[in-house]
């Protein structure tokens, strides 16, 4: 079972791996440009700091559970599995850096987003955004390098790398779908909800829950087809529930808890399942108000507060909690089909429960 020691080791290991794999190698960088490169590398480390490390801890929990139930001990390769776990966290940071550029976000984990920090460092918004894009690319490439080196010490090495790259591709497709859903009509709430949930599968569940479980099972020696189907059975509903929780906390949480301003999704006019549920349950007048609000170029603070109020009064918040509970039950039932002993199944369930604090 994962401990605070695991989290501390992961945190320090990520910083070490990012500095090693994101830095320039080979030929010397000209001194005239070196300071900017150093700023980007330092920001790579800064952007990688913090977070709950849920994905990395899920990798280790799933690996420990599968290894305890399997034919042999996984102790000999656990440090390499930990590096695969770190690689997922590094990839997440890459995705968040790009996400913040797309969303024009000022904050991430309570600190200036990477492109904002780089804009300040260079006194240029255009250069800062460009450096942010390249920083995300550097981190994404570094994550593959980290995973590749670690996988070579594990069973199913080639499949682990293939699965890691599949995770990359699925998130990239998910980001495309996330932008596409913003063009979805607000006149059909059911279609909007279905499209948004599909985005959750691709953009969030793929690297948040499915890949961590799949990579852990592969490293524990399970057959590739079995590892994939079992990871999907647990990870898909768990990942959807996780994103629903994240969206819900955007309206009922706090900036101290999320590291982002409350109502950020509303301020950005994002099409969410929460919005779809509110539209479906709203009166004609309320529905018209919400549609006008979210089709407008921007929303002020009064409109953000009004939208949050409508999400509550229409029952959309309650409906979201029901969705989360149903998906969590589905994930727990799937854990029961993994063939784990009771102690291992309980430990994995506890690790998965961290993704759904509102369930």
C-alpha cells in the first residue's frame, strides 16, 4: 500500500527526472540564448511541483495489488515502476501547460501558469506563450524518455511503451474533442452531456485512471489484452467520475482547494455536463437566460454567481453528484473482478477513492 513516503519520493524524483530529461544534451547552447533556455528548464521544474500525485500513487497501488496477488514479488522492479508513475505525472504537467495556454489561464496550482511566468520573465507575452508551448513539448518528450528507460526493466516492456504512447495520442485526441465540444449547440442538453462525457473519456480518463492501471498491471506481468480490458473496466468510470468532481468543485469548491478561481469554467463559457443538466431541468425562461449567458463573448462576476445559483436551483449539482456516485459504484464493482485478494482489493479501492472525494 502506498504511503506518505511514496509521495515524498515521487515528488523529489519528478524534479530530478525533469531536470535530467528536459535539459539540453549534446552540443553546447550559445551563451546568448542560454539564459532563456535555463528559464524554461527552471519553469519546467516549477510547473512540475505540487499536485496530489493521484496518478502516480494509483500506478504504485495497482502494481502493489497485482504483484501481491501474482506469482512473484514486484519489489525488485518497484523503483522502475515508480519512474513510470513519475512519467505520467510529467506528461500531465505537459498537458496542463498547453491547457493553460488554450484556456488563457492565469493560475495553476495556486501559482502563475507557465506561459504567464515566462511572459513575465521575458517581458513579452508573445515570447512567453511561445516558450510555454515549447515547454509543454519538452515535458511531453521527456515523459516518453523516462517511461522508455524504466520500462526496459519490467515485464511487457514493449507493450508498456506502446500503451504509454497510446495514452499520449488519446489525450491529444481528447484535447481536439474538448475544443470541438465548445461548438456544440446548447439547444440539445442531452447531446451536450453525451459529447462532454465522451471528452472526459479521451482527455481525462485516458491518462488519469486508465493508463495508470494498465501500465501497473503490465509491469506486474499480466497479459496485455487482460491488462487493457481490466484497466478500462475500472479506469473509464473512475476517470469520468473524477472529471465530474473537478467540474463540480469549480462551482461549489474554493480557490484554496482547487488552486484556480471558482467559476472558471463559467467565466470561460465552457460547455460542461453541469451546464447540460442545468439546461435540461431549467424553466424556459431560465434556459433562455443560460443560453444567452453562455453564448455571449464574456461573463462578468454577477453572471458567474447567477449561473452557479441556477446550477444549484435546477438540481444540476445534485444530478452531478448522482452521476459521480453511479460511476464510482461501477468502478468499485470492476475492482472486484480483477482477481485480487481481499487486502489488495481494499488497498486499491482506497487508492481509487481519492479520485472521488464527493462520492
